[in-house]
């Protein structure tokens, strides 16, 4: 496996994990009618996915002898974007819950 393949796989799996975590959070928000509980489920699942993928990326990049700077930049991008993902999903869950409650009242 080449370095480009490992890096592309890493970011694709991060995206898939973020989408799955968001869908789980939305589902639990609607089912439990609580934004906080849905968000905590989203946070926990996305954190587990992030940690698992960082560990996978470390082992995959170690086998390829990737340089320190590219490895750090790839990790930093994922870790720096993560708080923005959490912030955006919080507001999206609040918006979805508000629309869901409005639909239940009608």
C-alpha cells in the first residue's frame, strides 16, 4: 500500500465515521427527544472512531516509513477539524430537534 492510499483511506474513514456518528446522534435525539443525550452519543462514538483511526494510521504509516512532518500534518488536520465538527453537529442537532418538536405539536 502506498502512502497516498493510506492517507486517502484515513480521511475517507474519518468522513464515514463522522457521518455514521451524526446519524446515530440524530436517531437518538429524535427517539429520546433530548439533544444532550443524542449529542453525547455522537460525541462518544465519534471520539472512539477518531482514536481507532489515529491508532490505525500510526501502525499503517509506520510500516511505510512515512516522514514525521507529513504524519504530524495528517494527524493535526484531523484533530483540529474535530472541534469544528462537534460544534456544527451540536447546532444541527438543536435545529433538528426544534423542527421535530414543531412537527409533533401540529
